[in-house]
C-alpha cells in the first residue's frame, strides 16, 4: 500500500526549485501501487499531476490534488538479433543514466540524446530530441496504465503519433494514461549521426574512424554543459521554448532583414528557426527580471535563482513571447507544462 503524504513540499522535486506544496503526494514503485494511487485519486476526486524528474514542468502555485511520483525502476533485455537489441526500461529510470548504461553495454542509438534531463517515462511524451536524433528514431513501443480503468495498454510507434517535440500524449490522449515502461530498439553496430552543425563542427578535428558513440556522447555533454546551467546550481527547466516552424515565405522575408538568422529546412514548405537566436537578438539574453532571469550563455533557458513561484517564470516567458512576436512575427511555444 503506497504512503499518501499530505501538504508535501515539492521544491526539491522540480528543477526550477519552485517552493510549492502538493495537497497530497505519493511515490509509487510498481504498477500495483500506481493503480492504487489512481484509484485513490478517483475516489477522492483529486486532480492528478504525474511527476517524473521534474525537469519539464512549471509549478505556478500550490497543487490542489494528488502528485504521483513515478519511481518504477529496471532495465530488461527482451530480444535481440544480429543487428538490434530490444531493451525495456521502466519509466522512473533517469534518462542520462540510461544513455550511460547503453554506452557501457555497447547498445547504440541514444548517444546524441546525452545529458537530457528527466526520466524515461517522460521522454516519449514530448518526443525528446537533440543533435539530429529524436526519441522516435530508437523507439519500439511503450506500456501505460489507463487512468480511468487502471488497465495496462501497449502503444506502438505509429500509435504514439510522434511529431516535433510532440506525441499523442500531449494532444488527444493528454492526461489519460501514465507511462510505465518504454522499449527501445538499439543497434549492435555503431551508426553515427553527425549531421547536426554544432556537433559536426565540434568533431571536425577528429572526423576519422576513431570517432565512436562514446566520443559523440562526450562531445555533446561538453557542449551542453558549456551552454546550459546545472539545475542543482541554478534552478532551470532546460530549453524553455520550442524552435518555431514557419513557412518558407516568412523565413525569406525575415532573412532579408536579418541575414544572420539561424534556421534549418524542414521540407519544401517549412523552415525551423532557432528560438535561442530570436530571443537573443530581441535583447533578452542575460536579462534579470526580479527573482527570475534569462541565462547569460543560452537565451533559451529561463532560470529561477530567487526560487520564486512558477508564476514569475511564466510572466517572464510571456514577456519574451510578446517581444519576439512584435519583432519577428513569430510565435514561441513553451516546452514545459504549466501546473495548475
């Protein structure tokens, strides 16, 4: 029987360091405890907040409901052939620790996703991606518990409807399922993805047969650490905005005004802009707004050094969105989810 704790302090359970409390908190270590927690929430008519690593949420105020902290752990090699292995990983596992585990065992495919904060269960929800690789590229299936029925359900890659930083769990099935495990399809032979410009530039002196997945992971970790503050030192939620995708015609118009605009082609009709460039050149990098700020090395990161409530972070984000819209006519969409 899981232990339900009232009036629980969540400050150390979210990477923004927001000092808020949950009406009720429970940590679950297996599917049985999870189902019991969901049943309790239904019986008490409590809103739910499913908590993983706490790195992709903004807690705007105290949460009047039940916070279920997913602490399911374990990794199981469930199948293999000459080319691939299939690894089932519990939702509560730390993402970067999984990447390191796979590097140690020579399971290749996750190396470009090194040092992304958060838990394994949260990764499919927003289809995490970095340096030319997205979760969907290494994804086989996931299992989840239906919140209403308490029954387990399996989702294939197609059923997840992955998109750019998106999935069905952020859309039609939002707040209807709790992910309990993810199965990855990983390679036995290295298949390096070096197409991302920043990664390619960093590897240029070493571009030879000596480059390994471990090399790629180490370079990416170094790049990320140079740009992104450690949440343990400076509270933050990582990249706060998605890179916006706009029509080619809009991009061409902007490029006439801003020749240095950073962008990447999506297809013949669309271009993805670098949100960090837009924010930086709108004058926000390094700006301090009371207890919150825009990071001095990476304009995409909002920090909370004053450990204020999430409403202060949201207010800063809204000012940045308005500024970027007025300057470029581009709408920025936040990556983290806001509660309540």
